[in-house]
C-alpha cells in the first residue's frame, strides 16, 4: 500500500529562502507547502494541519514565536512538530526557541543534512 508523503509547511518572509527550504524538504521525501509571512501561515497551518512546520523566526508581520504560540495554544494543532530556523544564533536565542515549544532550532544558513534530519525526525510518526 502506498502511503502519501508527509506534508510540511515552510514559512519565511523571503521568497528565495522559502523556495530553497521547500526544495530541501522535498528532497527529504516530504511534500512542501510554502507560506510567505506569519499571518498567512497561521491560516494555512490551521487549514492543512500539516505533519510538521519549518518556521522562520524573524518576519515583519508576525514573528515565528507568534506563530509558534498560535500552534501550541490550539488543541487541534499543538501536536505538530515545529522546526525553527533563524539567523539569530546566540545560545540564548536557541534556548528561547526551544523553550517556546520548538522541537529543533536550526541556524541560517541551514545545512541540508541538518534540515533533512530534523524533518525526518519530525515526520517519523
């Protein structure tokens, strides 16, 4: 029996970055649904209920933390694994992301091997 690929929503405000990360997600064996910015992402995540989310932290409309809090507060979404991606790489930034409820915090530029491992772990269930 064929199983459908896992669905991962990729959220970033930069179209080039969104497409690059989406391609990495596809190369990891998942279906990628790109979203540009935090506000559209919340609607998309609520509608699609993806298997995982790759989420940029710094965006102009809503931060990745705002989107992450939205996901964690909604009983229908709170189980979705979130992988935060950010140019902010200080230890306290990483700890803040993990404390906010992210499964993994990756720093930009993201290495394909790191993203693939995070996506495969997040979608393993």
